[in-house]
C-alpha cells in the first residue's frame, strides 16, 4: 500500500538493524524509491580528538567513508534510487533541518525504545525530532 504516494519521505539512519527496517518500511509506503531520502547525522569531532590534532580525519574523509558504508550496506537493487545525505552535528537538529530543507512530507524513523535512566542520560533523538519537526513523524517501534 502506498500511503505516501507522491510524498517525500525522510528516513534518518544510524546504520543499525532498526534503520534498515525503517528504510524497508518507507519503501513499502512510498510510491517511488526516488521519493525516499536517507540521512545520517554524525556527531562533530572534538578538537582534542587525536585524528583532528594530527589532521588525519576531516569531515570530507568521514563523509566519503559513510557514503561507502551506505552503498555497501544498501547495495541491493531495491535501494538504488535512494537519496543519501551525510550531515555533521546534533542528530535531532540535523534531521529536522534537513527535513525542512528538502521539504519532507513525513519523517519515518526507528525508536530504540530506551526508557528511564538510559533515556535521561543519553537523550532521545526520536523525541527531539518529534518536538522539532515541521512535518509528521512516524516512529517505528522495535
């Protein structure tokens, strides 16, 4: 069933198994693979990271490595027309800013289901996206 026929669907990923399930669910709901946008937001490197100090790791190198990892993990034919983008910074803000930039109609994302103390200490990207998004957010439970 194409629930999102003609709609732009944004799927944030962290390369985990739940991310792949979110992409697969989005592909089932979208009319076309080219309407599915996938984004990975990687945290900024700290100035004290050895890689930064020695200038062996730049955002361009990180972006290239993440793009290679994406194309390796999602090499099957059904993923070929996905739009993949890499950002750096806070995941919640990065996801919602990118959703606005591409004028996404819906964000489909997995929830890791953390509760209690873990959620308070780590924070919840899904919750942040729900609060900041300009469009509907479909959170898939594990």
